[in-house]
C-alpha cells in the first residue's frame, strides 16, 4: 500500500518511534506501531474516517509527550479534510480537529480558525436543518470556549446566532434536538445567560419526544446544561429520568447509544462509578447489535469510554 505524501513524511519522522499505549504509557497500542497506525489511517475508505484515525494517533502522541509528532498528524488530518465529501461528515471532523488544535498542547490557533471557517462553510450546504444546527452550534462552542477553544466570544455569538436561526426554521415538534445543540453550544462558549433562556423550553421539548433514544439524549443534554449553570440537583433528576428512558429502549443499538450519552453526562457531573455501571449495560446492548459494522462502531465507542473512566477510579 502506498502512503500519501503527507503520511510518508510522518513515517520518516516517526518510523523509529516506540510503541505506545492509548494512555501514552507503556509500549503497546493494540499491537500497532505509530507507522502501522498511520498506514491504517490511510487505508480508511473516506477522508473523514482517515482524518478521524489521524486525530486519534495525534491524541496518543500527545499523551506520550510527542508534541512534534502530534502536530504532524494533525496537519495530515487537516489536509484530508480539504477535498470534496459529505459535508455532514467532514464538518464535525473539522470541528474536532479545531478543538484539538486550539488546546494548550498543540496551540495552533491559526489552523483551528481555518478548520472552523471551513466547517461553517460546509454547514451551509447541509440540507438537514437539525444536522446543520448541530454543526454550527458545536463550532460556536469551540470558538467561545476558554477551556480548549479559541476564547473568541464575538465569533461564538455570531456562529451561535446562525445556529438559532436554523433551529427556529424547524417545525416546533421536531425542534428539540436542534435546540439542545444550541443550548449546549452556549454553555461551552460561556454564554450562560443565553442558555438559561432556553433550558425550560428544552426540557419540555425533551419530555415530549416520542422516539426514546432522542428523548434520553435530549434529557441528558438538558442535565448537562443545568449542571453547567450551577444546578446539580436538577441535573441529577433529569439524568435519573433519562436513565429510565434509555434502559427501556427495545432496539439494542439505540439502547446502547442512549445509555452511552447518559453515562457520559453522569460522569461529567462527577459520578464516575454510576457512569461505569451504565456503560456496562451499554456494552451488553452493543454486543447484541446484529449488523457487524454497526456493532463494531458502537462497541469501540462504549469500550473507549469505559477504559477512560476506569483510569479515573
């Protein structure tokens, strides 16, 4: 298999790099060297998957204090996201990359801004208004965040205003998921007053949702926002409600994803033990997903989160 020019450079730089663990300690990461992981990234079927794999390598390198290697991996990932492709898949990867670039370890604010600018441009071509809102809201959150973002309140406000405009174009009974994304974007950007104005409407809409996975996920988002606004008791109540909904979902894949979303928020508010308990249930649900590709995807997400939380115990 031939590597792209960008990845050939990385291989030269990193070919002699030691084997790493996912936490950056020890000598193995699923038995693959950095070079092998770069080759595996190149073999992914679409640019967004290639970029996602490269960002994962960059995170491993950062954990191992290899900032130079991480920066090269991020540059290669950014290059992958410059071509044509599905905007709904490329834009989220650009935002994730921007968040990583803006962080203190890489601190490439210029690339972060370029990635966000391209993500917002791509968002304009997304026809699904809910997905479009989610992308704009997430970008706004990265713009405004002082913790791993660009700390640019003006750009955040402008981007989130676009997200609100799109969300309000959605028929009210289908608007809740979009509003949840916007409210979360406001809290990430530190614009809590705007989030406060939305929370009651969001909670009411979440409870009215008929599709249980969306209901559980929306309630979890509402809980995260309540917590970020300083109301932990209300957050705990909402998460208890979300847990009941998630556990009652019949379809294994949807149950797994809903439990994962609730568990992540439970950990965010400080209860790692309870979060791990839910993740174990999510893992059981993931094992029951009949489609092999879908099962692989959810199993990886759930077990990655479980491994992360196990280290926090």
